[in-house]
C-alpha cells in the first residue's frame, strides 16, 4: 500500500504538470539571464536529474513508473522551480514510505542545497541530524544557512535553539544578542534575547529588551508579563506592579486578570504592604460589587495575611453575590472546616449534593465531614448509599467498618470485614482483611480483660 501511495503521489503531480512542461517556451538567445542565474538553473537541472535517478531506482525495485513521468522529471529542472521543489518533497516522503531512510536523507540533503531559502527543508534536515545525535552537523548546517540568508531570521532562531539543545548557552546568547541588535523592529527577537538574559540571571539587562518588545506590540500581553517578571527579579516591585496593572486594564480573559491580580498580591507581600493592597481591593469592590475576581483576590489577600476569620468572612460575602458558584461553595466548605464549624460545612455539602446528585467526590467529602462533625451514623448512611450504587467497590464498606471500629463497635466492624473477606478475589485484599479482623478481635479481648480486672 505504501508503494502504491508513493507511485500515486508522483504520478498525479508529474502528469498534471507535463502539459505545462512541454508548453514551456524555448529560451531566447537574447534573454537577459545573468551568468549566475544560468549556473543556478543548470545546478537545479542536475539536482532534478538526480531525482530522476532515484525514481528509476525505485522502479527497478519493483515500482512501475511510466517512462513519460521520468522524462518529465528529467526535464523539469530548468523549466519550473516550484514543481521541482514539490518533487523533492515527494521523493523525501516517498522513500520514507518505502522504508528507505538513507535515500530519503540523501534527497533531503539535495533539496536543502537546491533550495537554501526553504526554511522547512532545513528544519527537517536539522531534526534528522539531531535524532541521529549529530548535533555538530546540525549546527554547522544552520550556521551556513543563517549566513547565506541573513534576511531570514528563522535560521538564527534555529541556530540559537540548537546551541541551547547542545548545552552551549553562551553561543545561543550571542546569536540572540546579534539578532536583537540587528532587528530592533522585531519584537520576537527582543523577547528571545530578553528571555535568555533573564534565564541567565541578568534581569536588569533584560528589562530594556522587554520594554522594546512591549512598545512594538503594546497590546500583546506576553511582552508585558515578561517585563513584569524582569522587574520582579530585579526587585523593582513598584515598576512590576504598574506593568501588571496595565495587564489588568488590557486583558479580557478572566484567567489572565486573576493571574495578574495574584502577581500584584505577591508583590504586596514582598513589599509588606498587604494592608494598603486590601484597602485597594475593597475600594474596587465598592465600585464593582459583581466582579468575582476582586472577591477572589480579597480572599487570597486575607489568607496571605494569615487572617482565617477574615478569609471566612470574605468567602461568605462572595457567597451572597454568587450563591450558585461551585468554587465559592467548595472554598467556603474548606473555610468552615478550618474554623471548626463542621455543622455548617455539612450543610453546605448537602446543598452542593442536591445540585449535583451524581457527584461521587462530593458525597465522599460529605461523609468525611459528617465524621468530623461527630455524626458517625449519618456518615454510615452516606457510605451505605455509595456502596449500594457501586457494590463492586470495597472502599465504601471498608470506611463503614472503620467508622464502627472507631466507635468501639468491634462486632459490627468485624462483621463488615468478614463480608469483605468472603467477596474479595485479590490475595492482598484477603490478607489485609484477615489481619484487620484478627487485630479487631485482639482489641476486643483486651477490652474485656480490662473490664474484668
């Protein structure tokens, strides 16, 4: 099937272009073609002829290819460069399909030489070298292409990436520096060099490049976020806060807004200015009481200030504004538990289950909260319901047994484990249940002995 696909691809592409090839006008003796162009065309013709040789080899190996196709390929080099490039691609992929990787690599090498400005060909060649562990060849090829095509910055980026992959950070830094300095109008070049400086512990230097990138594309948040990170690492917290403030004013995505707010909060912690930060958030809430992000950042600010009672109060305020929000409810349950208000946590979980009756995770949390609230029998009921819905899952009955064990109802706990032992199929479970039964019996005997004394 692979051979048929290869043949079909070549046949379709070549036969489709044969009329164009035969119809191509002959070159005029008065044509103003320079000597260098003529040499280039001749070189391309030679490479195209080599393609034909590879196709002939494929035919000799059992793939029937029409002679007209071969003739067309032999003649295409000086007539249609774009078609020649397509044939290269077909040959490269075709030999891969024929499980002849070496020939595919040779074709790729020819293609790179014939079309040095085709960056994706070079990328494929570099990838092959890197897969073979020939990083020196990969770097040499990219360096050569970058020098020959200074207008194509893709090669410089590839060269720097290859240096990085080879563990040569200094060379990568030089490439990005030269690219950034020569392409002051390219925000990506500024960004990459800034990132390199930042990763090398040079945030002060990185700031200027991130600022240049931000000025070139003021609406692109990536550059602003990098700039804010550089200010933060340089311990210029006020400047970082201002940049994150700009992010807040531009961003339309809720997650980006929340992230920026969190970063500003972190900076307030660094500057020990949580009080003024919280005042600012409260002021924002008065202006816009329906902005949930401001409630979240207020909760986080009180948590950072180690004020759990204020955290709970802020969550209850959030609940009043957004009573159906599942995240608000979930965090409020955690706050109730943290403050020891277990009855409220149980009530909240009950409401959440009513809204999501199929949520198994919620029901398990509900049972655990019931235990913490001292409502062990209610927890048994909850686990019974879970076990009834999923009788093959032994975990629920194990929990019931342990509730009885903690309540000093050893007989009931043993009965549960004996039932689990009878239905267990795995040896490790049977062993575990047997050990637990014996342990419970021993605890029961010790309790009786103490009473008798």
